[in-house]
C-alpha cells in the first residue's frame, strides 16, 4: 500500500516521465555527438567569435556583418564564443552544449504544458511529439541552428515568467519575462511577435494588459533600432521573385502547401490528419474558449505566419529549410496539447493521443534508421586537414562547389587567427604566388588541379594585363570582370586579397567572372578588409604555360562610390 502511494505521487511521476523523455532525446540524437562542424556557416560563426570580442560584434556594424548582413542574431556568436573559451576547435563540446540546450528546452515545454493541462499523460505525449518533429531534427542536426533552440528557451522563459506573474507573484517575474523576450530576439527574429500572445495571457482589463505590455514594446523598439544600426538598414533576404509573382505562378501555391505539410508532419497525409484533429478540437472547445483566448489565437497564427509570408518566393521555387518551421510547429503542438486538456469528450481526446503518439513512434523509428549524411563527415575531414597541417592547403584540395571552397577559405582564416606562425599567402607579387610549406619542404606554386602539386620550375608568364575592365549591373546587383582573350584555359582562378590575406575562387569561364556585389564585399570583410582596399588577380588553371595577371585594385577597375548605398 505504501509502495502504491509512493509511486502515485505527482512529483515521482513527473520525474519519471521527464527522465523517459530525456532518454528518448538522447537516443534520437546521440549519433550527432561525433559529427564535425559544417562546411560553411560553422566556420564563419567560429571565425567571428575568435576574431572579435562580444563588445565588438554587439556594437560595431562592420564587425557584426562579418557574420551576415541579412539578419541580426548576435546570440549565436556569443554562444559559440563561450564554447570556444572551453573547447577551442573541438566540435564535441559544441555538440554537447547543443544537446544540453535541447534538453533545457524540452524541460521548459514540459513545465509549461503541465502547468497548463495538469496532465502528465498529455504533457508527455506532446513533448515526445515535439522531439520527433522534422523541424526539430533539422535544428538539432546542425549546430549552426543553436540560436533556434536557445531563442526558443528564452521565448519559453518569457512565457513562463509572464504566466507566473499573472498568478499574483512578484513583479520580478515580469522583469524576467521582458528580459527573456529581449534575449529571444537577439537569437532569432521569429520571436518578435511573442508580446502579441502574452498580451492575452495577462488577466484583467484591456487597460491593464496594455500597461503590462509597455515594457515589452520598449524592448522591441530598442531592439529594432539596434538591429537597423547594426545591419545598416532593414536587412532581410531579397531575390528576383516577389510575392505577387508567386501568386501568379500556376501550381506555386500547391507546391508551397505540400512543402509546408510535409515539413510540418513528415507527410501530407499525416499533416492532414493532424489538421483535421485540430479542427475537431477547435469545434469541440469553441464555446468553452474565452473571447480573449480566441483573439490571442488569431494574433498568434498571424504572428507565426509573417515569417512564412516573407519566405514565399523561396518556397515557390521548392526551397524550404525545415528549421524555418521550428517555432510555428512547436507552438502548434503546444496549442493542440492545451485544447486536448480542455476537451470534455474522452473519445476525441483519446483519439488525438493515439494519433499523435503513433506519429511520434513512426518518426522515432525513422530517425533511428536514418543514415549519417555523407557531406557531414566529408566536410569534417577537410577542415581538420586544414587545421592540422598548413592552412593554405585548402587551395590544393579539389573544390566540388564554390560554397565548399568558401568554407575552406574560412577555415584557413581561422587557422591563421589561432596561430600566426603558420603558412600564409604571399601577395606582394601575384605572379610569383607560392605555397610555403612550414615543414621546410620544397616550395610549390599554388593552383593545382585535382590533386597534383605543381613544381616550381614550370614555365609561366607573369604580370600580364589579363583583366580588361569591370562593370556593375544595378538590376542584378552583380559585379562583372571581363578577362583578356589571352586566357584560353578551360578554367581560371580568381584571387581576391588584401595586404596579408586572400581567398581563391575557381571559375569555368575564362572570359568573364560575375559575383554579387554584396557577396564579394562580405567575403572581403571576412578576411579583414574593405572592398575599396582589396585587389584582384587572375591566372589560368593549366599546369604548364600558366598566365598570371598583374594585380589590380578593385576601386581602380570600377567606381565603387557610384554604387547606391542600398545595394551595398
């Protein structure tokens, strides 16, 4: 009898169910613990954390834009900066931190759902559902997405503290809620609409809710001003397709709908079943839901839809990152949990539990059978090679894409940041650009093709006028560099450099090289220079009879001051 009472205590049941959820979390994601850093975004975040102090990338627009000029998410660099202090360039520590953040997020969701539903069964089932969402897997697999996790943690803390304050607790809870809201925005802009939902959480008159929302508004407008200062404008992604173009395209909305359904709940069929259940729950609870909650639901749906509306052009061409749906799907699952707890019909509740649990088990099994992405481990070998040998070795690696080449160049930059005694690129005489082996072996000139080091005694023709002119296209935002007809090679190398550092592009077109102005300016800032101070050189990729151009100052080829500020 005593044993029965012991196990019937809510605290024991909560501890056991939460422990089972955390065990499921570990089983689902333990395979990621030994995955290396990613190829592109990981080294850029890491390089910014190494190159600059928090004060610099939190207050200096130029130094923050080293990361991106589209979004203002400084929390991700700060989080990695902390990791670098402890783990240097060992990805294991970063991965452990990532999973700990996931565990904290799940614990907070459990706490909020249990407080809202007063049901351990309800809370456990829907927490498992959140753990097995496609968007959750997407966020967990790549540690560059940690700001989604930690932004969600701050969002949940803000909601929890507001919920606690609304129950008559100390005003300190309100202050913590406002602070957490501010931190959530520094992690990801998708959490900006949160006060619109919290507004309806506070009880009392409309006037009281407005007064309680004022601190959130002050933080929001402060953040927006800070964001515009740091990005030099509104930021955001731009493209050739507009929302109006999307609406005019035949079949575009069908494609977008299928993408959203599949990414939200694994398959359109599963998503339709879940949405049907949501409709039944809403209809069953419609009379019981207060007008305040109904209005709050509309505000929440609209707030979560805003980011997706902005991404419609990208969705229309079939490009959807599951992480974009992380916050909306977590919010949707939590809302379904809340509705289930209020549904008087045990049949509807039981059916919902069975469907959600079955979907979660199916996703759990599929996750365990999922192979490790080959590009993940391949990229790891590449950057480890750069860090463990001479960093300029990346120039001697086959580059299967421009993105991979850029990623390797960032790892080279990281290697030089960590140890200035390592090899460097000599740029004083581009015609004699050489690779310096730190182990004292013979020198080799740069620019091998598919694995062979080129001997120094090859014939070359240096300091030739191989770049004829450049121009800027205001319609596309691209810079184009026209090369001389003397370049007859199948492919060419384009070298962008400053006084002590540079990076190399490979192009199959030896007549013209085109690059987005903002992208090139970003790459140049990444190695520590402004575009107006950088130089460009080109040489042919053939191993014998190579042609090297003279170095040109980019500002001498084109009047950079004539390019509109918005285009920069």
